């Protein structure tokens, strides 16, 4: 299944992470954000001087609550890339810096306190030296938090996708409770960008980050992309 085949039927997957490898062995990382509220839609992806990818406000005077929408999305620690949908990016980085593991960080994660959705926290650690990537989710179940970690060896031409929400006819946003979907990955940056961006609902897509090998780019709806 291609990226577009998987994402296009889904009206609102929320936040989306894809990790894997092209057929030629280039690392692929992708993070997309969607939004329904004005506060969530008022965002852009922006790179810091050190290469950190973060969300920033599009219009500063319209920010209602930055706590869950403004954060570092992607940071690099040695030969590992951290990619998440929230403040846990920094948690993973600081845990690795202190000599801990990705798993050590995940057990400290919880879902977001954004009732009634209680958005799951999804995270990725791509380890080039080990040729592996890990995906994780921390989601609400009852009064507690369920944490699941998947560890995948790099396989040329394929990757996996995880997102925050499943589909619902009720208008609610149930959390992702499946295993990450295995997908065929195209070879070029442009193809990955096109498959993801064109598959996301035009009304709700906000920003997209894609890295293929040493190339990377962002798209921002608020900048006219």
C-alpha cells in the first residue's frame, strides 16, 4: 500500500508520523499536522539554526494557548533523529543525553490533557547506526495511560505510519489503537511530499515536514502551500 492509498480515505488522522527507507537505502522521515480549531490551525513549521524543527505561531496575537501546539517536533542526538507530536521531543532528547533509552522516555509519557479528545502522544526514534526505528504511542485508556512501543529493522522500500486518531462517525476523535501500517515508500523527496500532502484533507491540513536522505523540506498551508 502506498502512503496516498493509506492516508487519503482518512478524513482526520490528526498528527501523522512516517518512518522508513527508500529502495535505494535513504532514510525517510515525515511529520504532518492537521487542525480543526483556530488555535491549532494558527501554526507553521520552522527550522532553528541548530536544525531543530519546531512549530511557531502564524499570527502571534491570535495564540490562545501555546502549551500543546507550540513545541519542538524534531531534534537530532548524535546519529539518532527524534520526531514527535509534542513536548516529549525534548523529553526523549534529555533522556538520551543523560544516558537513558527511548524506552525510558516513553514510560514517562502520558496523553495530552485536551479533553474530550485526550490526544495521544506519538513518537519516533530513527537510529541510523543500528538501522532501526522505533515508534511509540501513549494514549488514554480508562483512567490510565497505555504505552506501546514498536521496534522495526530498516527494510529498503518500506516504512510504517502511525497517527493520533482513528475515524469515527460520531464526530469524536478516538485514539489510534492499531499497529502502525506498513507502507511502500517512494524514492524521491518530491514524491513523498506529493503523496502525503495531496492525501491530507485540504481543509484540515496545516504543515508537513519530509526528509529523504540528506534532503528535507517543509510545507505550510498558512504560507500558501
